[in-house]
C-alpha cells in the first residue's frame, strides 16, 4: 500500500493511494504515527475492501511528510563506497550512525531555509526505512526484514561547515537544521516494494547530480536494522535514513546550494521531491561569535 498525508502543516489528513485515487483514512486511523503500525495497515485494508473510505481530491493541496512524530530519526553515514571516497574517507567497516531531530522532517515540496551564515548547504538523496515493530537484539537479518514497516524517499540536507569545522567531533550540528529532512511524497509498505535494487537520483536546477542504486549500499537495509538493534531499541515509526551515493557538493565537483536554487531527489517506486531554497535571516550579531572559532 501507498500512504500519504495531505493538507496544511500540522493539520494533515492521512490518505491511502490506490492507483490514481486517494482515500481519506482518518476514520480508521488517527494518523500515520507510531501507533499506526500496531494494526493500521490491516484496518485500512479492511476499510478498502468494504468500500467505506471516502475519496479525497489531492489536486492543489499541500503534500506533507507521509509519517509524523517518530521517536527517532537515525542516519547512516557513508554507506556507499564512492561517497565515502569523495568525502576523503575509506569505506566504513561498521555503520556510521548519527541522529537528526524530529523537527527536521518536512514535506517533499516545502521550501527550505538555508541557515544564517551557512556557506556549504548540501543535498543527499537517501532511501528511508520506517520501522513497523519494536526491535531490540534481533537474532538474524531475516528477522530484521520483518520489522521494517515501509520505505520512503528522503533528502538528508546538510551544512558541511557546521558538520565538520564546527562539529566538535560529531556531525549533528550540520544535520539538525530545521526542515532539513524532507520526506515522501509516499510511504510504501515493505510488502509492496523490494528495497535492494532501487535507482536513486538527484538534480540541482535541473542538472543531474547523483545517480546510483540501493544495490550499491555497503550495508543493505536488513543489515542496518539488524546491527542497530544490537545497540538501541527501535520503535514503531522510527526512521532510518540509509546513506547517500556520490555526487554531492562535498565532492568539490558542484557548487553548494544558495537561495533560489531548486533541488530534486527521486527514488524508483517512491516518488520525486522538489525543494526551493531561501535565506533565513536573523538579527545582526546573533550567534556570530559561535561561528567564528
């Protein structure tokens, strides 16, 4: 099944997409949130079978992120060998893990603010995993596949100076800019898509940037979930962003994003995003001393 959330920010209506039709599912689930994964897909299936769901016209409406209120947004760094190489690093032997705050999540077509004094704002197309069952200390990679609820497209926007120069040894300063994790447009349940060989692409101002396949991941989806479960308890609705292929601005081959630029990312079977960027302004001098050292 394919799920979406339609409407004004923080007021979205959950819908299921069936072909070209969209059905309002708010009568059977409260939202596509952590509680949804208990029995939400089954309840939606039953309602579709009985024909009890009203159709909704999505034309002209804002499309929000297809999930809401995850307890964690977990990210995997340098999960494609060629991206690690363009970053100047060897391919990792263990998954590199960092976190983004939940307020980084935004809709796939929302405008994105570039932070004040940012110089190196970058794009990253990534496959996102949505956890469907609580998981800790999984015993096998097969068991890990069973706890995946679905998949979606993500753009892990990053400020590279914040990530490295101002990092203090960790990445989160460059990864937690508000609205820096556009998701969607759709969430596709795991039973409806094979995540092991999906094409990933990105563009800036219509020019190609990234082009690869999830088959090139160093750690495939089941390996990521299995490994993470040994170190943390994964909860329903949690998001794992699985890393990006080569072709980002960090490579030195392309300019970083500036206000007025448009980025697009697309994953086979999961849809295409589009973001236009604007400059976030703050009063002169606020925080300037923090960004000088």
